């Protein structure tokens, strides 16, 4: 995620970081060159292109706006829902931790060790879910929190976050059997586990179910067709301004397309994706400080305006 | 569901799989031929068509965009809600399984056999719901999970998924009567059954209540009228480019129409529908691995970019 | 609700059932005749109408699209929410029935008779709510289910569905007093009653609170003004094509208006309304089959593509 | 709220009640006169105004549509959410009443008197919330329901509805202390009180947090600028039709603006506001009939198509 | 937040307070001067700019409207969600207070002192969350409510609102251990704490996750390009009216951009932000009056139409 103040006036045009310009630069260049060629042809062979051609383009433009607008809304909603789900993960993690600390009588079940283990399992769940969504290796983070014996168990599992939830469930079950928690409270705890399952399922849904491929084809083909035919349509009205106008059109439409593409899958590590690492770290700090620990890791800060 | 990387530049135009082009090819061809004919007539009988005709078409185009945009949003929302409901099915299946394993004292009620039966009933519910929505035969899947005696009972039922829920309810009731589960916990379990009922009702709603037929007529008639009158309107401005433009217009509007049509009923087996088979298989793997089974079925992978 | 396959190509234009054409036919005819008259005048008194008049109409068209689009979305959302509420009714009815069968110890409270009565009261609630929303007489359906003594009580009531809920509440209260149900379970049951109340309140809201009347005036007046001035504006550009274009414009805008009007109040019995009768019948079949009855009514099937 | 059948054809244009025309009449008149003046000037000094001026206006019109569309959606959503919240108030009032009647053992706590008092307090809450939102005096309604002693207490309170909730809470607390209600049921009752608090907070939110003032300025200034410059832009294309067109434009845009303004704060007593009085009366009838009372107030009916 | 009556007619144009004009004045001025220069050039070197150039601008305008419309909706939704979350904070604070007063037997746990401390902790939470979101010092407010010993604890905490929740949890835990509250009620109380955590997480989400930076760049660059090229495109059609038109265009598009920018982060103290101070004060008054206190702070009133 990019965090920087709003730039003013001219500086606005020279920001590269976080801009989609690098991604679509080659397309903008191509359309601009095409526009130049068309303008050159028009200059030497006057009136080759019909002067009214711009009108049909205009309502084609309305259709394209519809397509891009739809795709953009869908992508943004996925991105924002992903952030909301991660917010729910934070709430559930904090609340379950608070309840564990408040309502379990740890004197009956291993005292501080069990308490700490339960909370660190929740922290580990956060890290594991992040690695799972980003397809990175979770073992360093998990080993630091839970030790190597748990790592061995988890390495054999189909789905690491799921298995951590099972481990939490087993610990709570143990507490219940030793009567250190009431039958009523355990059901309340369990609902938090259901909520965590639901966060995970929602994140998997967003990650694994892209916007239907046929949309992507329809939107992109239309965008290409539009930008490649635009020069022919506008050259009669704009003359030498054609290349400039082509560049702006290409930037506008390819840019929105590229941005929608980036937001559609918000768990990656590109510049506009969600800062999962910073969020997980912050949860770790909060939960461990609720345990009373004082040597806490540092929050992650943006590097060159980018928070990972 | 189609899973493939975003193609680049020219390759984009040669993808057929997942594209709506084959579905609307004949219509595109017809409109293009019409455009050619009109352009030919215009060439021989100059100025037959009024040069300003494009302006009225433009605001007709705005109305059409409104219609197609509305229908497209409604279809996409149905498709996405369907996916969300299936996600809820996964959450409820996993959570009920976890609670069954954690909070039932199976020593009092048949031990591992009962436990396994309960979990397999939940797996069977997932398969049965899929077959129910796709109108396919569920018996192979159910027999493999539950054995032939249950199949006999279910074959006599009005509604297979409903009856499986009743079987789960009866098993849980039996556990309650033998005091292997607390009165409080059973209500919590029961709420998961209510949630499963709610997923099923939502899927039936999406499947059985199409977008009102009159919309379909209004949208499609307008699309046809628009594409069939467009050549006459634009020929004066575009001349020989008319057929090309007709092809693009037809692709754009018929394509969006065809795609909306496909997404409206997302439980089918066409290329852009939801991969219910892969989702159910994954749930089966997850639930059976929670039972401690090690010989699990394999996840379903995309075949030629298509996940069923 | 209309259930029929998507028609193809030309057949599309000859479907009357479910189409809004009959409703708006007179308006289309009027606008077309007006267009003919204007074209005739233009033909004899050339250049009477300014050729550029179409441009102001175009942006008036944008405003009209905005109005119609808004109203259409609002109507469709009401229709779809109504269907969702009815889905919730199904879920709550089924779940309450399942819980009644599972968790009440009927040996203490009249055995099968009480059980059957409770379930039939829920079925009767479904029928009563349908009749209440459609303002039809519920007595036949209720007498067949509950007998004449209950009909007598209900005939004296202000609000039949409400009173049936009270009857269910009284039966459950009786079960509680005779200790045939736990204090905890009864609260869970009661929440289903609250949900049924909430479904009813939502249906009443949709039925009794139309989209503000001033919108209807604004939308309809603008539609009329637009369609009646369109011929004057386009005749200079379209000449003899004016009547055809007028017909299409009138169909498009009056058609959308008529359709929105029909969907706004979705509980009626017009062709695009919700099939409440079929839905209620299906719930009756499901609930009675959960009671173990075998002589069940038949599901309602579409008659001439229409499901009531 | 206005309740009347949809008028047909010409009659549509002569409805004043519920129309926004009276509110915007002076503005429509002004713009029309301006249009007449401009057309007169154009007639005497031909070609004063550039004939192409309408094109820039058209895309200014798109921007204005965007603004008005946004504001209109936001206002309508506030109006509809307000109605939903009031529906929730009805559900919670009815459900709490049903539970009070079913689950409190009134023999231990003052019998019918306490029961009646509890239900009338809920009725009083409904009336008090209505008066609170409409800033009218609630004392007549409250005294008729609760008597003068409660009125004295409530007159000293900061917030009347809040204090009625506290009185209900105190009564329920009394019931709990005398063991006439189970510890479990009381929590369920209490959740209804939380829901009532939530309805009240939502209504206060809608009432006290208008759409940001800067939007209002932006939308209105743009509307004025647009309507005041339109005559100059269209006179070249429309000639003598200019005043007519000005009137339509002014009606369309000022009308939507006035309507959005009215819906933004839906708790007032203007023609398109919510019929809080009728809704409260209906709740009073329902709740008192649940108490078994037979002398009930009459439902409020529309007077000259208006329900207050 | 700005609270003032809707101004009429001409006065509308002279309101500065709450308007975005001061923010965008320099840009409007620049575009107007550019327009003047272009009109001057056109006047001396006639026909320099192609007369049809306005058509391509028009559909560029459609794209820009799409961008601005999207960003505006996203910003407004953030602002409105923030207000809803704060409403939820009010509901949870009031409900928890009501339950604490009703269901805790304070005779066993320090009597009035504990009760008052619990309620003041909730008040302090409201103040602390406000200061946290606005990044201001909370110590004055907190010391006035809780005294200096708590301030000392909180000054050492990572996250002040979180720590206040922990303090509330500890007090409630103490009540549970001394049996002054039932096991069932405590879980209900705890759910309110979870809800408060969820409000805080949602506010942090809105504050810390801006709309993706790349959108801002895309929207703003397009706005600048549009406003800076508009004069060249329209000068041929509008002649001497060009500067006026430029001013209006710049006001419209830069104004919407500036307003979206302000609403995107609604917890600040600019004129259109949420009146957190007034809301918190009102909650303080309500909660303390529920404690029976009579010397209450005064509600905060708008100063020069602005409520902070």
C-alpha cells in the first residue's frame, strides 16, 4: 500500500511510484505513434478520413465506460472487502485473546505456559494466513512463535491455518475437560473460531475466484479496439493534436484497466495491494502486549512510501 | 470457471476458450454483412442516408447502455452471491465438523463410528447440494460416503439435501438423549443446521428465480433493434469503414448480453460458471483430514484452463 | 413469474406473454402517429424544424436515463428483497419445524397431535401471509389445515398472520410449562418467531411504502415530455425514418417505465410478480413430509410459462 | 406519504398534491422568461449566439447528471433506511411484547397491572420516538398511556425515549429479582432493548447528520449555472422553441434537486415524508390487541391521498 | 460538520464557509486565465483551432465523469460508514451501561464506586477513541474522568483505547469472581466489548487504508489534463464565452475532486468532517445521566454553523 501526501500541481505528473504508467507505458507509446502516423497521412492526403467519424466513436466510448466502470467497481469492492475481512480477523483475534485471558482459570491447566501458548497460536494463525494467501513460506515466523515441534506437525498438514485452528480448539477442549472454563463460555469462544474460519473462507474466495475470465476478454478487447481505432476517427477533427489526444486516451483507458487488474487480487505484494505484513505485525504487538510482554517487535513502517 | 493468466497484446484476440465469441458469432456475422450491404448501397446511391442520423442513435445508445449495464450488474451480483453462499457452506461445514469433534463425548454413543458417520453426512450434504443444483444424479457420491442403506432412504425423499440435514439432526438428537452433549452445545450445533438450510434456500432462490423475463425481452429487443439499425445510421459518416464498425458494435453489445446470460444462473457447467465440483472436493478433503484420515482424494485441477 | 427458455432471433419479437408491450401499446402507437404527422409536415414544408435540435434532446436523454435508471434499480431491489424475505420465511419455517420435531418431548404434551398441530400452524402462517399480502381470503387454506375452530378465532383477529404467531407462541408456552422443552431451547425457538415477525414487517414495508409518489410524477412527466417532443427534434435528421425511430424510442422508455411499475409491488399476481403460491405450496410439501406424511399436495407447475 | 393510484396520460400533468412543482415554480418561471428574452434577442440580432455552443453544454450536462444522480441516490437511501429502521422498531416492539406475555410469570409481580404497564411502556416508546424525531410535544400521548406520574418523571429527563427504555429496564429488573423470569430469558429481553437503542441511534444519525453541506453547494450551484446558461447555448439550435425547452430543463433539474432535498430528512411532515403517525398508531393497535384489549383506537387513513 | 439552512437563490453563490471554493480557487483562476488567453489568440488568428474539437472532448468527459463518480462514491461511503460506526459506538456504550446498572449486584463489589468507575471507563473509551483517531492528546479528558492513577497506567500503553477496554474487562472479571454477576450475563457483556473492538478496528481501517494511491493519481491527472485542454477544444464553438465556461468547468471538476478528498478521511477537523467532539460529549451526558448525576456538561453547539 502506498502512503504519501497528495502531491500538488506539476509534481503530480512526475510521480512514478504507485502510478500505473510504467505498466501501460508501451501501450501508450504505441497508440501515440499510431496517432502520429495517422496525422501524417491525413496531412499529406487531406480528407482521407471522414470528418464525422468521431460521433460513432462517442457512443462506443459510452459502452466502453460502462465496461471499465463495471470492472473497476467489482475490483475495488473485492479489494475493500479483503481489507474488511482482515479487519474482522483483527477483531476476532483481539477479542478471543481478551476472553481467554479473562475467563479461563489457568491455575488448573498449566498456568502461564498454557495461556501464552493459546495467545501465540492466535498470533501464528495471523502469520500463517498471510503466508498462505501470498504463497510464501510461513516456517520462520511459526517456529519463532511456537517452536519446532509444532512446525513438524504443521509441515505435514494439508492446510496450515486450518490446522492451527484445530490446535487452538484442542487446547480449549483440554481446558474444558479440566473444568477451567464454563460450558457457556466455551461456546462463545468457539464462535470466534467459526468467525476466523469465515474470514479465511472469504479471503480464499477473493483469491481463488477471479472476476469471470470472459469479462476480462470483453473489457480488454474493447479497450484495444477502441484505442486502436480512435486515431482514425479523431484525426479529421483534431489534425496535429491527434497524437497528444491519443496519448491521453490510451493513458486513461489502459490505466484504469491496469489498476483494476492490480486491485482484483489484493493479497499480493504489488504497490497497491494490502499491507498484510504491517497489519499482522501490529496484531502480534497488540496480542503480545495483552499477555504483558514488554519486549515487543517494532511496527513495520513504510519504505519509500510503500507499506508491505 | 476459467483460470488462466492474462494474455498479452495480440494473443488476446485469438483466445476462444472462455470467450463469448462462439456464442454470438452468427449475430456478429449477420450485422457485419448487413453493414457491408448498406455501405455498398450508399456507395452506388450516394447520400441516400441522412448524414446526421448518428446523433439520434447516440442517445438511443445511452438507453441501451443503461439496460445492459443494469442487467449485467444484476447477473454479476447473482454470480458473486452464489459464490458467497458456497463459501458460507464451507464455513458452516468446517465449523460444525470441528464442534462435533470437540464437544461430543463419543464414548457414550458408538465411538469413532458415530463420529465418522456425522462428518461423512456433512460431506454428503455438500455433494448432494451440488448435484441438486446441477440436476445430476448424486447416488455414486453418496453411496461411496454413506453406503447403500442410506441411499435407499434418500432415494425415497422429496428433497435429498433436506433429508440429509434431517439425518444429521437425528444423529445429534440421539447424542443428546444419551447425554453425550450438553443442552447448550446442541443449540449451537443446531444453529449451524439452520445456516445450512439458509445456504440451500439462497442457492434455490438464485437458481429458480431468474431476472424477470420482461427485462430479458426489453434488453434483447433493444439490442437487436440497435444493432440492426446502426449500419443505416453510421454509413453516412463512416463510409467503407461501416462493416468494421458494425462488427465491433455487435461484438460489444451481443457479447455483454451473452455473458450476462451465462452468469445469471451460476450453478451450471458452462465455462464461466462456479467450480462447484472443485469446491466440494476440497471440502471433502478438509473434513476427512479433520477426522484423521490419511488416504484422501486428490483436489480437482483445471483441465485446459477450466475448473468444473 | 414467467419461466421460459430464451427465445432466439426473430421469435423474440413475437412474444407477447410477459412482455410489457400490451401495456404500453397505445402510447407507442400515439408517439408513432405523432412522428408520422411531423414527418409529413416536414416533407411538405421543408426545413420547418431546426436541424440541430437533436443535440439538446441528447442531453435531455441523459437526464431521462438517469431518472429511469434510478427508478428501475429501486424497483428491482424491492422485487429482489421481497424474494429474499420469502426465502428467509422458508428457512425459518423449515428450521423451526426441524427443531420442534427434534427437541420437544411430545410424550408429555399430547403426543403426535400437538406436534402435528404446531407444524400445521407454521404451514398456515405461510398461507396466511400470502393471502394477507395479496388481499385474498385465507379461510379455505386455513380451514383445511387447522379446522373450523381456529378459523373462528382468526376471523375475529385484526391481523391473521400475527395471531397465528401468537397461537404458536401459546402452544410452545404450554410445552414449556409441562417441562417438555428446556428453558434454553425455548429461547432459541422464540428467536425463530422473532424472525418470522421480521419477515412479515419487511413484506409489509415493501407493500405499503411505495417509492415516493413525487418520483413517479417526475419520471413519468419527463418520459411523456421526452417522447412527445422527440419527433420534432429528430425529423430534420431522420426524415422518413422518423416514425420508426419514434416507435423504438417509445417502446424503450415507456417499456422500462411499465416494467419498473410492475416490479415495484412484487406481491401481486401480474405476470412478473413473485410466484408466492408455488413457494407456499412447496413449503407445505416440505414441512408435511418432515412430519412423515405421505399423501402430499402436488407442487404447482407453470401454466403457459406462468408460475403464480 | 402520498398514496394514490397512478394517474393516466393527460391527468398526469395536472396533479399538484405531492408534486414538487409548487416548490420550484418560481425557478421554472424565471428560466422560462430568461429563455424568452434570449430567443427575442436572437430573433432581432441573428447569429449573436454561436450555433455550436450546445456541444460543450452537453458534457457539462453529463457532469450535472452525475452530481444530481449521486445526491438523489444518497437521499433515497437515507429515506429507505429510515423506513427500514422503523420496520425494525415494529418487529422489536411486537417481539418483546410477545415474549413478555409468554415468559414472565406475572402472578409473582403484580399480575395484569405489571403486564399492562410493560406493554404500554413499549407503546409509549414508539410515540415518544416519533415526537422526538419530529420535535413535537409527546405529553398528550404519553399521559393517555402511562398516567401523569410518569409524565412528571419524563419531563425532567434529558432524552425522553432513552428514559422510557430505562423504565422498561427497571420493570424487567424487578421481575428478575422476584424470580418471575429466568436468568436466560432476561438476557434475551435485554437484547431487544439493545435493538431499540440501535433503532433510535440510527434515526438520530439520519436526522442529525445531513449529506455534507459542501455537496449541497456544489450540486445547487452547478444546477443554477447550468439552467441559467442553457438558454444562451440552445437558442441557436432551437430558435422559438427555446422557452419551452428551458421550462422542461428547469423542471427536470430543479425538480430532482427539490425532491432529493425533501427525502434527505424523512422524519418531517411534508408530503413525501414517512407516515410515522400511521405507523405508530398501527403498532399501538397491534400491541394493545395482544394484551387482549378490545376497545382499540382506529388506524389512521390517508386524508386527500396523504398519510401523515 | 456544517449545519445551516439551505440558502436561497443568489445568496447561494456567496457562501464561503463549507464551500470548497477557497481550496480550488487558484486552479479555477489559472484555468480561467488560460481560457482568456486562448480566446484572445483565437480572436486575432481566426480558425486556428479546429471547430469540431469539442466532440472528442465530450467522450473524454464521459471517462472523467466515470472516474470522479467512482471516487466520489467511494469517499462518501467511507464518510457514511464512519458515521455508522460511531453510531454503533453510541449504541454499545449505552447498552453496556444499561446492562451494568441493571444486572450487576454492586453490593458485593464496592457499591456505587465500582458502578461509577465502570461507567466512567466507558465514557473515557469514547473520548480516547476520538483523540486516537484525531491524533490529539487525551490526557485532560481522561484525567477528569478517571483520575491520575489511571492516566499513569494508560500513558505506558501502546494503544490507549485498547487498554481501557482491558481495564473494563478486568473490572467485570472482578465482579464475576465475587459472584455479583451471572456467568450468562457476563458473556453478554463481553459481546459488547467485542463490538467496541470492532468499531475501533473499522475506524482504524477507514483512517489507515486510503483509497489506493494510483486512483488518486489517475483521477487527478485526468482532471488536470481535461481542464487544461478544454479551452483549446471549446474556443471555436464558444468564442468570447470561453473564459466563463472554463471557470465553470474548473469549479465543477476540481470542486468534486477536493470534496472527495476531504470526505475520504472523515475523522479530521476540517469543515465537512464528522463532529466527533459533539457526539462524544452527548454520549458523556447520556451515560452520566444514567448514573443519576445531575451536574452534567453542556452539549456542544455549532459555532458559526460548524460543529466540531
